[in-house]
C-alpha cells in the first residue's frame, strides 16, 4: 500500500501581499497531487495547515475544491488534521477543512478510522497552554485505546517538538507512546529524513513552499514523501517540488556594491522558471539601507526579481536617523513583541494572528475577521 505524506501547504497565503505568491502555493499543491496520481497512491496524508487561515477567501476555497476534486475523481482519499493556522475558533467556529469533507477529505481531529486494513489517527494542533492541562501523551494513549485494532497504525500530528522548536517541552521519544508504526508530523517547515524509534518511523514532512525567512531552510528543497508499506516494512522516498527560487545573498560594508553588481549578472545570465525572490542579509556598521537601495535602483534589480526581502541590521546611529525610512523586518517586530508579551503562548497567538491579517486583501475583510476572532 502506498500513500503520499504532505504538510503545511498554506493555501491562500499571498506572501508579501503578492497574488503571484498566492498562486505559488497552489502550484506546489498541484504538483503534490500530480505526484500522488502518477504514483497511483492509495491515499494522501496532510499533517496540518492545509489553509493559511481559518477563514479562507472564496477564491481560495474554489481553487482548493478544483484541485481536491482531481483526487476524488481517482478515488484517492485525503486524511487531514487541522494545524495552528486553519484549526478554527474552538468556540465559535469549526475548521474550514470540514467544508471539503464531501470531496473525499476526512478530518481526523482527535479521531481514528480504519482504511484498507490499516488504522489512521490524527490530533489537531494543541496550543502550549492547553497542553498544560491535557498532556499530549495522555491524549495519544486515550486515542490508542479507542482506535480500531489493525497491524499497522498511522498517527498524524501538528506540534512543536524539541529540538526543532527549542522553546518546546515536547519530545518525540517521551511524549508519544508506543503503538504507532508511522508518525507523520507537520508544523516544522524543513523536511527531515525519517527518524527510527524501534519499529516506528517518524517523518517531519516540511512545508511545500517558503512561508517566512528561516536561515535553516536555505539549503533544503521543498517536497513530499512517498511511502510504500508492506506488512510493517516501510519504504521511503522524498520527491522535491519545483518551487519559485529563493536567492540568498549576504552583503558586507566593504563588498556590498560589488556583490550586488555580480548578483545582477547572475540574474540576467541564469534562466529561471519563475522570477526569484531575493533575500538580502547583512550586519552593517558603516552604511545605511539607503546606500544599498540606491545601488539596487541603479541596477534595476527589482526588474529581475518578484520581490526583494531585506534582513539587515544597522549601526544604531543610522537606525535612529533613518528609522522611519527603513522597512521593519519580521524579526525586529517579533523581538519587540517578545519584550512586551511575557506569556509565550500568548506571544505565539499574536504572531499567528498577525500572519493571518497579512493575508487579507482589504481593510473591510480584516475588520470583519477581528470582530469575529
């Protein structure tokens, strides 16, 4: 029996406020569906953050329905769990994934099903605050007790495990009880080779697209995981996806002008299937962001890229004099929020809320969302 494990597709995310980036997330999901069909899989696992927000737009729903229908037409079911982005308000609302259930999509938020002689269980994202009252291990032990008894058991999670999330108190070896043969985990966006724990395979699927800058992602392709099981034998294959290229360049005080000129030549000489996103990094003591942007404008680098992302830090003398002219980085905003919010769980919720607000196309949609949040 074969299945495809994917995660964190974040459909509907118009990153940087660009519709082109929103299309990129759907393009990656389409590739994943193509791979599932080409390999004639029996089912697809999706371990959370199917949508980027719990309130996807009508266009996002329509695009998602069209793509999921391709699997339904070939009788390939999808088993999903809700991630932290698309779990919905626990009191007022449900996960938007429920709307797709008539298309062959099964939401396993705290449930188990038997499919072709195997058991598939799932638990939606549980906040750190909730885990204080309901430890993950206890939740999983109860899930095991009620689950159908078969020879092969799959578990889907969307949680923060240490060391991938250093602030987390969850550990794979101690917080997941024995009894599962394959554990698929979402939320961490960098795909990992399978981890073997006795007879259990643990796979962190990673995201299908780049959602925010993370230096650890620079050398890791996005992709999906093709799993073939025979009895309790698990064969694994990682299949990369063709995503919009991200180019990372570190600049220095001494060489920034030369580096940018060389980058211009590289962008003109190389053929890209899509215009790349350029991520510029650097810690500067002698120059300001204005100096860098002047060279970028002279070279017309913006014509060769979809978007330029600045991850710079500057000497305080430049920052204080040009503060309002400098584009604030996510890292700077996050660090200031961290100073203001002592409770880590509340901090995470605020960051999640900000990321959702970025996806709205106008103020009216944003106001409506905030009123109902």
